[in-house]
């Protein structure tokens, strides 16, 4: 006997949870709540979905988002500029300056192109790399451009700190205004869907599966897809792989 799979959705990421219920909502609309016998349950489910979408969109509407983007772009410009300065000093007429530039380049290359990774990773790597350059290799940095290297690195550190400040402001705003709301909205959606699934499963017992079979198969396809996603993610974590979800 076909039954809708009811499972804990707590381990779904917000975007995954949203997509799952986008798909389920579309299936319900296509089949119609009346035909499925869930007309009275679909209205609260639909309202909960609208509340969830509003909560998810709130972070994108943060007043700090443009500031974060701009400050990240500025530190990236300075980071690239310092890298080009180091490259130019590798061709300096003074062999001693070239040697010091090679010391700096070696440290720089160890950290890779940090401008292409996510915000948190870039901030951490930039802080660690620049700290190393301003302490252990301060003399090497100072030799580049007759002190220009030191000035540039100082400005780069200031830009990185400014970004961290702006990012923190957005995080504070988001935490206060969004996080709890999203969790509350998701819980309402989960509970509303649980009622829908329980109702349809009961109707299958009463009326037979024929009127609901195609709908159940489609819903379970999406549910199994997301269950597999959760299982794969848990497997990667068990193997020690970090679950990086932030996209820059």
C-alpha cells in the first residue's frame, strides 16, 4: 500500500527545505487540494510556506548587504594590488630586493588566491597571512618599493578589518531579525505537511490507493531525493569533510 513518506526535515538546509516544499506545493496545486481531500489543510500549509519565504528573503534585504559587498570588493582590490607589487619587485634591479620579494611571494603563494573563496574563509586566511607578513617577514615587506610594501599591507589590513566590522553588523541584524523567524516558519510548514501526509495516508486506507498513487509517487520522489542528500552529507561529515555551504 502506497503511503507518503513522513520524515524529520530538521537536517535540511534552508534552501533545500524551501525547494522541497516548492515542489510539493506545485504537486498539490496540480492535483488540487479538493481532489486530494485536504482542502481544509492546504490553506494553513500555504500560509506557512508564504511566511517561510518571507523569512528567507529577509536576509537578502539586509541594509548591510551592499556595504558588505562593497567592502569585500575594496579589500580584494588592495589584495590584488599588493600581489602585483610583489610580482614587480621580483624583477627589481637590486638582487637583495628581489630576494626579499621571493620570501614574501613564497608566503603569499602558500595561502593561494583567497579572493575567490567565501567570505569567512577569505577573512581568516587574509588575517593569518598578513599577520605572518607583518611579523616574521616585516623586513622583507618593507624592502619592497622603499617602504611602499609596508604601507600597502597596512591599508590591506585596515580594509580587512573594515569588512569584518560590516559583516558583523549584518550578522547581528540577521540574527536578531531573521534566524528565529526562519526556524519558526519551517516548523509550521513541517507540522502542516505532517497533517497533510497523515490525512492522505489515512484516505488511502479508506478509499484505496488508486486515487492517490500517482501523487504519492511524485511526492515520495522528492522526499527520497532530499533524504539521500542528508544521508550523503552525514557520510561526508563522518569522513571528516567539512560541509561548506556559504557561497560568496
